[in-house]
C-alpha cells in the first residue's frame, strides 16, 4: 500500500489530475453541462468478492484521517487503510471500529446516532446501524478506478454519493443498491456535497466548478464560477449566503445562492478543506499547513490563526460543549482556535 500524506490531494482523491505542490494544476477547464440527471440501472455489490477487514492498530488515532462527523456526543472519523474511529464521550477516548475494507475512506455521514454511511477509494460504500462500532459493505467497484469522496442522506432511504471523474450515485433503499447518474457531460471530480437549511444543494468540484440543486438533488445546474482552480468545500450560512473554498487559499462569498461571488482575503496560499459554523455564529475554515481561518462578521473577513506545528487539517467538527475536534495528517486532536 502506498503511504499517503495529507499534503497531497492524492490522499483524498486518489487517482487525481495532479502535478506538484504548491502549484497544484488541473488539466481540463472547459465543461458542457446538462441540468437533468440521467438515470441508469441499479448496481449491487460484487457478492463473490470477500472483503478484507481493516487491521486493528494501537495508533490508528494518529493515522491519516480525512473526514469526521459529530452527533449527540458521538464522533466518528474515517481515513486511510479503512480506519474508522468512534468516540462516545465527545472525543475523550477512541475505539477502532470493525470495518470490512482496507480502502482509504474519504467521507462519512450520519443520519442519526445509530445510522451512518462512509465512502472511499475503490468506490466503497459502507453502512453502520449501531453508531459506527460495526460496518457492512454495500458497494464496491475497484475496477472503475473512481474513488468516492463524499456522501449525504436526506432520510433513512434516500442518499447521494459523489466522487472522482464525475461519479454520482443515488440510492432509495438506504444503500442496498445504487444507481449511476450524471449531473453534467464532463467528468470533473465532485469533491464535496452539502445541503443548506433552506434546502439548497451545493457540490464543490474540480476546475472551479460549482453545482447547485434546489429540488433535493433531482436536477442540477452549474453556477457561474469566480475561479478556475478546484474547490474542495462549500459552507452554507444563513438565508442564501454560502462560501466556497479550495486551492491556494481561495475563498468566495455569495449572498444570492451562488449567482454572484465576492472574493474573501485569507492571507494564505494553503489548500482550504473544510469549515463549520460555531454556536455563537463564528465561522471556522481549516486547511493544509495548520491553517485555521476565523470570521466573526458572517464571512466578510477572516483572521488567519496559523497553528505552530503546521500539520494539515482535513475536517473539523464541534461538540455540544463548544470543543472543536479536527482530523488530518496528525490523526485526531482538539483544535485550539484561540491560539
């Protein structure tokens, strides 16, 4: 197995249009899109392939972790070699889950404290029904050579998984079967999917593409983009406000659901990967090189709080008590944004 570092986008995206850092380049910049999804037949898991299980490792909590989620005191983090870590005490202690894959896992989503899904390389899709302690393999297509990068569920049945080279999968039975659909004619990487409290969907994608749906993901349009470099995350704010961020510290704010954008100064050239809104309205965006950006004015300006160890962040979540937990190349740790 190749050792992967968060300093390379290969750690999350796998077989990527990648050249070198810090000047990450992307090869194709033109795209023709369609607004309607094109359904195909449902696909089930390759039942004749017995899954390998992730090995238990005493220092798994210090391995490369690429996404995490928190809900009602539960925290679940996913990463390399099929590692899934679970904390039931708000990040005080961690247990490694029983996981039927050694593929790198890139995204995780929980509908409630028991029911969740994870996705990753080899187009793997996993499900848990007991709070992340045990997982089952639902979908696995290594022959496609298209890693999945993110997953989201509307309810216990209907979900979407997105990934590299335009990979877009949907399910209506909780993940037992998945169907391929297309949201554009191109094959740009679909890096991150999110739904706002007003029901607007956004997908941050390669080469400056931003996709939008206002009908629960049934149809999609490409929004006008302010930047030709790739975006790795979007963060909906109140009303129709949303920020999008990605390569070389680029971040943009829209106050009209993505119709127009204004660039936000970030004082960094590091890749920005993930963000969240704290209970007091403070916005935190994290990235590579120990980057932590903090805004107290609804994303009109950000203050850079560079972490001294400069270890990269992939994802950050907030506990009910206000504690921030971040994951990345260092594994899992608390994030001291006040420093």
